C-alpha cells in the first residue's frame, strides 16, 4: 500500500473528512487502508542541501502528527506481510501487508489519545506539545527493524517525498513505544540500544528482554514472562495437574516463555508429556501433526503459551475434528482475545483458565474512538440529524475489537508507556530549566530521556503506581481468568483470582469466591495425572524410563511410614516407635517383659509357689519327726537350713517376673546367687559330714571333732560370704539396670535387666558352678560307703541334675530372645531347686511317711561284711 503526505496536527478534522470523501467516491480500498487514511498533510518547506542521501525511498509513518517533541511507535497493524523473492533486475517494490488487525489499531489510537490528553494538560509538560510517528511492522521482525531505522533518522517536516532527508542529524524521536511482538521488539531494541534511544513495550513479555547487557535501553509496562511462566506452573500445581502437554509459539515469546515454564514446572513437580511448537506460517500438515499428538496423549490439560496469531490456525484445525475434551490453560497473549470467544466453532475452549494483565478503565478513550469512527463513516453514535452508527460499518465480516471497551488490559499498557515518557520528559524539562538561562532553548536528547526513565515514578489516573526496576520491568500483577458461557450462549471472561509478585511466595496466588467452570462446563476440576495418587502408607517408585510423575505405589516397609499422599519416600519411625498396620502412623512399640498376667508368667509363679509350698511341707514333716533316726542321722540342722534356703530359691524366681526396675534388677541376680550358694553350701556340708562320719569309724580317728556342728555352720557362712563379696563388688562397680532392648525385635521393645558387668554376672554363676562341682565330686566319692541309708548317693544324683540343668542353661540363655531369656533362667532355678528337693528329701519322706518300720537306728546303721571296703 502507498504512503501519504503528513498533515499538521491541527487539521485532523479535515483529514477525516477527506477520508470519508474517498469512501463516497468508491475507491476500491480494503478496510485497513481506509482506516489508515488518517494522515495529516504538512505544508512543504524548502529543505537544505543534503549532506548525505538515503539509498532508496524513505519509509514514512502511516499515522503522524508533528509536535515540539516527537515520540515514535511501531505496531503490527496488519497480521501478515507478503514478502516476495526479488529478481534484482529492478527496484524492489514495497512489501504489501494483509489482514488488518483492529486490536493493534486500537493500541495506536490509544497512543494518540494519551498524547492528546497530555497536550491538553496544564500539569504535565506545560507549554510543550507531543507529536507522534506511528509505523506498521505488519507482524514482521524485518519490517519492525526497518521502521526503527526510519524512526532513528526520520524525514523532517521540511522534507518532501521526492527529496531525501538529511541523515546526519539526531533522531527525530526521543523514545519509541512498541512493539507488540517479542521477536520484533528484540530486533528494535538490539538496533537502537547502542544509540541509547529508549524503547518502551506494552506487550513484549519475553523474559530475555530483561537482559540489560543486550538491551540497555529497553523498558516495558507489561510484566515479564519470568513471572507469568512461574504463575502458570503454580496454577497447574495448585489444581493437582502433574501431567500436562504444552504447545508454544515458535518464536522468542513462546520459546523463552515455555523454557521458563518447564523449569518452574519441574521445581513444582509437574511433568510434561509432550512439547510442540507452532507458528502462523506453518503448513497445514504441521498443524495436523500437532493436533494428532494432543488428541492421542494421556494428558488432559494443555498449556498454550502462544500468540494470538499462532493460536487461530491451530484452533481452526482443531474445530474441524470436534471437541477434544481437554482443559486449556492459556497465556495472556490470547486468554482475553474476543476474536476467540466470539467464534462459535471454538466452543471447546469453554472453561479455559489463564493469567491476563489486569483490566483498567480509561475515561475518555471510548469517546475519542467514537469521534474517529463518526468522522470516517459520517454517522453518529448519539443519533440526531446524522445517520446512527451501528459499530459495524464496512466491518460486518470482522470481529469489532476496535470499539470493544470491556477489555482495555493492553491499551492501558500503551497509555502507561506514553505517560512514562511524558513524566521522564517533564522531570528532564524541570531540571533543564533550573540549570540553563531563560533565554536559551533546552535541547532534549534520547540519552537524557533514557536516564530519567530509569528513575521515573508516577501514578496514572487508574490508580496504578508505575516505576521500573533495574531490568526495566514493572511489578507483575495478573488477573486469573476463567472462560464461562452465559445463559445467552456468549462466552465471557470471569476474574476468579489474582497473582501478585510483590507478595510472599506462598501468598502470590489468591482465589475469589466465584465458582470456576471447567472443560465441558463441568463443576469439578478435571484430573490430569500419569499415575493415580499414592495413598498414605505408600511411596512413589518411578517407572523405569518414564518421567518422575509416572510411578507405582509401593507400600512402606515395616517400621516406616508416609502420612501424606504422593510421598516420595517413607520415613523411619524413631527408635521407640513402630509403624501401624496401615503404615501411616508411628505408634509406640509395645513393651514386652515377663509379666504376672500372661500364661507363661502364671505357670512359672505356680511352680515357684508349688516348690516353696512343698519345701515348707517337707520342713513340717521333718519338724514333726525330728527325733526319728532318719532325721537325726543326716544332720538335722543342715537339713532344716537347706529346706529354708530352698524355699528362698523357689521364691527368688518371683523377682524375675514383672516389669524390671532398678531395684528388682539388682535384687533378682544377687538373691539368686546368694540363695543358691547357701543351698549348695549346705549340701556340701552334708557331703563332708558323710565323708567325715565314715572316716571317723576308723581306729584312732578323731576327725569329727574338727568338723562338728559349729564348723559346719561356719563352713556354710564362709562359702556364702565369698558370694556376698562378689555380689557387693558387682553392685558397686557396674550393677544390673533396666534396659530397653530394641535390637532383638524391630517391632517391639524388650524390657529386660542388663547385667551391667558381665564379669560380675559370670563370676556369680561360676562360683555356684564351682561349689556344685566340688559337691558332686565329694558326693561321688562317698556314694558307696557302707550304710543302708547313705545320703551321698542322693546328693550325687541331685548334683548331677543340678549341673546338667545349668550346663544346658548356658546355650539356652544366650540364644533365647526377649522375655524367654528370663523364662529360661527361672526354669533353671526351679529345675535345679526341685532336683535338690526331691533327690535329697524325697527318699527320707518316703521312709518317714510310707515305711516307718525302716525309720530305726538298727536299720540305718545296719552293716554287713560285704558293705565295707577299704
């Protein structure tokens, strides 16, 4: 399309009238061309001789007005540029553009509205007028760079279209607003950055533009995708979607935004099943392949980080195959596009959620746009004498985004960008007036504006405070939108939440009380997981060769728990705790000890009491028949002492039953050691008495006077004192103590008595064994002495049983687990005690009670010649 002469700003009405006249004349122009005939003709002035000349035709702005200070702007007013392959045999023609973009034209008109508002203000830049030069990049990065080159050295008001402009002067603009596309903005910023010409974008969100080393003069009034990508990752995580598919635009906006999203999603524990990239210029086969991947995937949530121009071709092909039944999550580039909501074939987008720039109300903008519309189409929105405007004059086949005042999210950012430059200029003007003489005209340079932009801080009439951080970014604040279908069938945007990057991380996303609608109009959020959630008591085990979100649920091992769903691991309980049956709670381990309430304890108590009772009964029988020969013949005093000590042996086993305590642990081992030594000492005394008695029958033998009753008592006392000394040393150095044994069993605690000093414990047992062995040897030697009732035979047999029990006890004691160790020790005490009781006293009781005729001195002392051996 051709370029047109510039008019003075004051002749805007005449320009619009001329445009309307062209419509009436029936010029065959596209709607976009008609709207761009808003040019203002500038009176020609004689240009000075050029110092250098441009090679080729100068690029002229499509919309412009001259002011004291000019601002440049680049907008993609068309969606596509028709590039041609040049033959290099003739001058290349200008690149034609197609598919007029009404939304971008609204942005351009918003810029003009903001400048008109500033020019009419008495508070901001008083006495100065701001002009503009608006270029069309046609959504093409090369044309955007071409526009930036033109703004860096624009033709002045004195230049004509035929004469080239001087290319040696300073840039005709002090700042550039634009571009809407990140890739084009990167090209512009890379070009003008070395010349310190500030660029303020209203819609370029690529996080890469925050790099001040590459783009030192770049600013933006829209938040960086650094925040949006992380907000989307947190949103996906919030709704429990850990298995998603992603599609991004194959440009700087989509590639960088998706890379940031992927990183943030990984940190949030979200896995991506597939990643596809698309571009508006892709062939249909490529789009169909992407749709095939989306439909065949198991992920039910798709994150679309794409530009509006890229999503339309994809949705057109998707609509042909019907509703895929997916939940869509969108970026701000398309989530507020009326072009999509008003297309009935895109009904499958119902329930889509995504973040959008916060909405705003710009007072006066609607009237400004209406005024333009009325002038172009010779109608009136208020009626009256003129024809009533319908809002669809010659635009019936297009979605009328130009007059849509409900979504001013991005126009507000254009408005803010203009005011940022104006406030920087105002601050610059104030400082220059203070530093220069009143007679001199201040000189403004882009470098000065750049410096003041870095420090600018102001509040626009919408109430928002604007300032730029070190990266040229503003504070990120988004509305969370949900596409909901109204009763009349229209699709509307409902604000259901908010994201504010200035808040603490855990408070950045907040949700309103409004109800969300999901894909297909469902009231419940859809599930999108590779594997179902693992319940408590299990852990996730990643499936081989698959992402971490694909896992099997493995039950926790014994002693480990997981008390949260989807736990990555099981956690071992503390030493005194054990996992419950469900493996979701640590409970105190049961404490096990030999108690009086359990069957084993009851049985052992019964035999202990039985033994002491039988021993007492034997003592009673002996007491009754204490004057009979069989009682008197075998040292009745030692017999009564032995019976008393046997009773103590039976009763000491009771100290091994019950909950161990510090005193019971010391008592049980010392009582056992001392009482058994008392018993063995008595038996040893009786054995010695038998030997001495028969030795005393030899001629000239008076040995019995050296081992009378007093010596017998002293021998028992002496043997016992040695054991008492061992026990005292044991208790003094390292006494037994209660001990929680958590090694034998993992699932329970064995409460037992630790012997403390192992030397002391085995010394007590060793001393008992030594006395028993000595007693056995002496009794064995005296077993065949001539006597009808030779007690040495029974002592030999009792010691044989005693030694057998305790020899068997050693391996059983060491190998028995838990409370069975105590049971083995009690059994050994009772068995050896019963062995002594029955082997020594049962034959005597048998004669006393059942064979009284044998209980005579003659029978006991009866001897034959065959009985004596020398």
